[in-house]
C-alpha cells in the first residue's frame, strides 16, 4: 500500500485513481499526515482520493475508522514510512 501511495503522490502527468474505497481512504489519511513535509505530493494524493469519493461518497470513512480497520497501524509509523519512500523516490 505504501508503494501505491508513493505512485499516486508522484503521478502528475497521468493521475492515478484509487482502485477502491479502502485505497482512497488510505490516500486521504496519508495526505493529511504528510501535508507539512510534502505539500505538492499531498495535493496530488488527496486529488486521487477526492476523485474516487466524488463518484462514491458513501465510502468516505472517518480517519479513526481507517485506523481501527487495521489499514493503518499508527499515524507516526505511516508518516515515517512514507517519508522514507518519498525521499528515496526523489533520488
């Protein structure tokens, strides 16, 4: 899932769409936690989620539900893992 987040965050020329509600919710939460460190990538990632939720508004879940469902273990861990991957992808 982290690789999909990085791919979506870096997809400028050909935007990536979330494949399902689970992925769109993870993209949204990832964009929220990375916003101060990677603002451009987070806008792109949030846009991916927004496109999905525009067509499927009933699948938008509160952050706490995304965490409790086990898709995200902890927000600090998500932030640290994505920071490493986004920095590595930039090289």
